[in-house]
């Protein structure tokens, strides 16, 4: 993670390691816009999660991110639509097999 970004998070957002109430934007400055900003931030090492950073350490994923960022915006929208369709084919757990969490970081009681 970018050291300046990490220091800013520590100083202004995540003041203690046990804080599980602070809400952070995954895409600061663009959270209300459906765009490629998230991927631009990843290349600046400003992803919040380890899984975000992993996208830039894998050569295939990194090449795809660069392709997204250098292609016309419609390419991103088309690829996103394909990904959503693919995710829709995943077998979702239902009934007692699954759980919709009230807070994503915590298991429901």
C-alpha cells in the first residue's frame, strides 16, 4: 500500500486496530460514479484490501487492468456486464445454507 495513503488512513480514519465501526470508501472521490477510478487507484497502490493489491501483483490481472484503463469506457462497461452475468450463474446459498449479513464484517447472531 502506498505509504502516504496508509499514513492518512491511520491518522484520519483507522485510529485503532480494533476499530470495526469506521466506514471507508473503496473508491475515494468517485464513490457515487460508476467508472474506472477504482482501477486507477489500484495502480497507485491505494487499494484498501489485500485482495485489491493482489490484482496488481498478478501479471494477467495487471494486464487486464491496464487494458481497461487504456480502452474506451464502453469496453469497461461491456466487460462488467459479462462479469455480472457470469456471477449470476454462481450457485447462491439459500435458506439455512447461507446468511445475509446485517454488517458485512460481522456474523449475525
